[in-house]
C-alpha cells in the first residue's frame, strides 16, 4: 500500500463538541463483535432503530454491507481481515467526529485489530460489545448457510470453524445472545449509554 507524504490535515470550523451539543448527546462507536450468527447484525439493527426513535443521530456500519462497496476488494485472509477492520475503524472515527453514535457489526475476530480501532479513538469513544453465543448455537441458527458451507469445505478460513475467533478480554458490554431476547440486548446497551451519560 503506497503512502503519500504530500498531505496535510485540514481542520473544520465546526468541532466535534459543537456537533455533539447540537445533537444533544455524545458520539461514540458501539463495536459489536462475535461469531457469525451470534446476533451482531440483528441486535445492531434494532439498536440503531431504537436510538433513532429516541431522536439520536446514529448510523450503522455492517460487515456485509461494507464489503459491497468500500471493502469489496478484500477477501478473508488474516491480512485482509485486518485491513477490513482498519478501514472500518477509520470510517467510524470520521462518523464520531461528525457527532454520530456509530453502531458497527463485524466479526472482527482478532483482538489486536479491535484494540487498534480503540487506539485511534478517545478513551470513552469505543464501546466494545461482545455478542456471546456458542459455536453450536450459531451453527444451529446459521442464517446465511455459512456454517454448512464451511463444514463442507466450500468456505476456507471460516471464523469459529477453520479460523480463530479471539473473544474480548474486557468488553464494555457482554450480551448473552444465546439466552437474551433482542429487546433485552438492546435495552442493556441503551442502559449502558444512559448510565455513562452518552445519551
């Protein structure tokens, strides 16, 4: 990847804090991580809608959606997964600067990649949410038929089957999506945001 030395950052005359003040809430990244089928996208969709209904400025970045455009040139090798998350982290940072509560749903299987995103944001701007669900339950759900394909060898390097998933050590929130309903999971995230005065 080539890098240019002939670039300069241009500050805006509108600050992140001014955008947050107008929106009436802080901006942050709510980073859902977990196995395929663990409920990341389902809960993130419901959370985005709930926040929107409460009048919050919010936007959701979803793994499959981003791979249709911004990251369509990336595969699923460890290197491409790392680059996928790096790009998303940079986009999410821009959206936080724009004053949005940015909800992301990515398997993001490597701790280091998630930590790298956390590192480019301020301390309170990265909220890691682990959608905890056993491989067995994810495989039972298999909403996209991916586990079946992985088991038959059609999908190499599939997280949880033939590629590793590194669960977070200290996420801000753990959602037990194997036993909690979608509404319960959404409520728990919203309560966290209220308790920590994001909203």
